[in-house]
C-alpha cells in the first residue's frame, strides 16, 4: 500500500511539475522579421532554441523576410501589426523607442548583453541608461577595398590616387553621402552628433564643423574630387575599372568577383596627414511590448538566444555577418575574414551612428554636390569657413525646441 501511495505521490508531483512548466511556457504564435538572407538560418536556430527549451516546444514562430532597412519604418507605420521580434539598424533606436515599439530589455538579460558584447554594440542598444535591444553584429561600417596589383600603398590617399591615375583605374568614395562624408570631418577632429531624450526626440546638437579642423576636412574632399581617378559612389556592383573603393562588408563578394586574386582590404587611409574616421554601425534585435506576459517572456528568451555568441558565430559562418560577441570575434574564421578584419581596424577610428534628423542627410548631400560641381575650388580658407558656418547653423536648426 505504501509503495502504491508513493507511486501516486510521485506521479502527482510529476504532473504538477509538468503543469508548472506548461504555465511558464508559451504555445501561441510569435512573428519574427529578419533579413531575407537569414530567413532559413533563423528558422533553423529557432528549432534549436525550442529543442533546448521544452517549455516553448509547442509555440509557433513565423519568420518573415523584412530587412533591417525596412523593419523600422514598417514598425513605425503600425506597431500593433508589426513583428514581435525584429532586426533593425542602430540609427533607428530612438525613433522606435519614441513610437513605443521596443520593450525594455530585462535587467538579467541586459547584464548578459553588456558582459558578452563589445562596448560599441552595447552603447548602440542603449538610450540614456536603458537598454532596448539585443546586439547581433558589429559589421556596419566602411573601409577600403583595393586592387593590390595597382595600389602600392593603401595607407595613404595621395598615394592611392597617384597609383590609380597612372593605371587608369577609378577610386570610389561617396562624398555626397552624409554617412561616408563624416570620414573626413570626424577624421580631422570634428564632431556632429545629436542628443536624444528618452522619448526619442532630438533635443540638442554638438557640432564644430565651423572650425580649422572642419576647413581641413573640406579641403581634403575638394582635393579628392579634383583627381581624374575620383568617382562618386560606394557600390562595387556598379563600379568600373575598380582600383579602390570605400565600401562595406555587404559588398565583399562583389569586390572579390571583380578583383579576384588582387582582392585586398584595409582600414581607411590617411589624407593630408590625418586618419579618416567615420561612422560605425550595428544590427540588433528588438522585442515589441506585449500584453501577454507569457508571450513577452518567450520573446525575450528567443531574442536573447538569437543574439547569443553561439548563434552569432553560426550566423557569421552561414551568411558572413560580423559578430559583436567578444568570444565570436576571436574565432579563427572571423579573424581570417579580410573585410571584417579591415572593418575591425577601422572601427577604432569611428563613432557609433546615433539618431540624425532626416534633414541632415539632405544637407550633407548638398555640400558634397557643391564640392563635385567645383563650387569651392577657388575659395580661400576664410570662405570655406563661412560655408561650414552656414552648414553648422543649418544643422542646428533641426533640433526640436
């Protein structure tokens, strides 16, 4: 009788534990948006997650191809209809927070993220003192690809231009882009950043383009544009007679196919005695706020897993995305990747791209267009300073009062 009672009690305890696990789990549906190139990879990783977390074995995860460039705008259009977990680029963080599209990362998860990822990516997912997303990559930036049979000294812009002019090759640099243009200004020692409040509103600007360093940067761009080898652009797929191009990891395959055995990449060169800088960027995963606590817990757990070092390493091996995880960054495969190594070297001279008003990009394009139209070729330093003073004043006018 005692044996039977013991078996009954054991069975009751097992049923109780099963019921508890079921209550703690989630068996509904979660929608995930990721870049098209990572859809199959993400689906496989989700199955690994479910296998490792039986409390979520019965939930349905729908993975849809919405890339980082489109996810934020879609979420901002209709948060309720948007994905529960979605990838996006760091410059969209403030807008998504302001729209109520991001759940604050749990303290215990935030501690894991901060301990396991590089400082730049941790800063990129943080607004004020609050973490709002999970970093996936540290690979959104630009550096120099070059033809090593043509360019003898890739560390110096003047030497690169001389070699390419002699060989009849082109040097691509998109100087009318507010993203690439910062390579000159930031490298020369200038600053242009906007402050954002906790609601995502741009409330301040820190800029010193109207300075001696700003003039130095502007003169370097003018000189570059005057070279017969210069071509404005940053897309390797559209390049012809490629000698060198300032581009990112996303174009590594295109550059390899063009240059073949002469394929090479390094950090950006110096120009007029200063090291070119610029923006660094990151891809991250956000979790949408949920009314169902069990669903929110499932989303948090899945996002943490998809941003883990193990998955970042696997994602690099599958699609070549550069990890932000400190351990994954030290893997042999990552360190052997020519483009990622060049980017890693360049990120030492970059700042993370924060939130910038849409008008800034238009303003920067106009400045680059004027340079390429030879508008400033005969300007004195004093006149160039006036140009930058107007630029800085206009950039400051975009701050929300």
